[in-house]
């Protein structure tokens, strides 16, 4: 009696299109991790090395045929400036890790549809140093990812130091040293609390405001910022970036 043998079904070979898709996905994954690694290395280096001219400064430099910027370490900047900027832009700077969830929640529930007030200094540094002007979801996603890396690799003091040196204070005027000379004729180290508050009050729209000749609204805002700067000094919310002298 003949014994029947079962034939093994041959495994169907992947189609050329499927093989190509697998290769593309593999290359995309490798490219993603390579770019992420390069990005992490660059951000880590900027914890110690001052960042070069960013995209916005470069474009403004071309438009205006030059910009004014004179980098100063935080030890050579008046402590009032750092406190004023934090009081104006991100009062909980020392208490969060890049994202102020309370401010975001308040902005969302307010129904205004604007999250500008919820943008932390860490997020602004990520945007100013590493990204291009504009608003879209790709840029917002990159901003969030870079913010997390900045908080991972940089100290709070370093974040403030970079912010104070790259923030725009007038057309073509970047950083508090250039701003101090431009508006008040003094170096960043000599800026008073009133002057620091006036500089902070023109952010984030310095092209339409003046720290030297403030409008009544800017004066009121500066007075509130000065009070806020003193408050965070006294309650410890400035401790993470204060320079002990």
C-alpha cells in the first residue's frame, strides 16, 4: 500500500514592492536615530560652548546689513535682569522641567486659543537658537523635543544665560549687553532694576515698544515686573539661576 506524503507549502517570497518598503523603513529609522544623536551632541556641546548666530539673526543681519550682539556670561549681567525676565516671561522657571503645565492648562481653559503666555523660557531658547521663524505642527513638535533635551543637558543658569544673550530687544539688537548700551548707555552689569524691568516689559514684541521711552502701558507693565522680580527673589523662585557673589 502506497504511503502518501504531505507536501510542504512553499513560503511565498515577499514582493519587490514589499522588500523596497522594508528597506525604506529601515533607512528612515536609521536616519532618524542618526539625526537624533547628532542633535543631542550639538545641544550637549552648547551647554558649554556659546551657540553661533541663529537663523533669525542671520536673516536680520542680511536685511539690516548687520546686527548688534555682544555675548556676556551671566556673571557679567545684573542679577536684576535675570529676575525681571523670569518674572515677566516664566515665573515658575525654577519649578518646571521645560513645560509649565499649569500655565498651559490655564491658557487652554481660558478659551483664548493662545498659548503664548504658557511658553517657557526653555521653549523660547529652543525656538530662538535651533529653529526657524514660523508656526506649524512640525516646528512645535521639534520645539518640544529640543526643549526636553535642553532641560536634560543644560543647567537652569545656562538656559537663562543663553536666553539673555539671544533675545531680541529692538530691530537688530540682540542680547542684554547690546540692549543696555542701545537704550541706556550702560553695560549689562550696570543695569538697574527699573531698567531691567523696562527691557523685560518690551518682550516679546520689542519692535513695537521702547524701553527708553515706554508708553504708559509699558510703564505699568514694567512696574509690575519690578515687583515680580523682587517677589521671586524673596520667595526662592530665583534660586536656581542666581549667581552667588
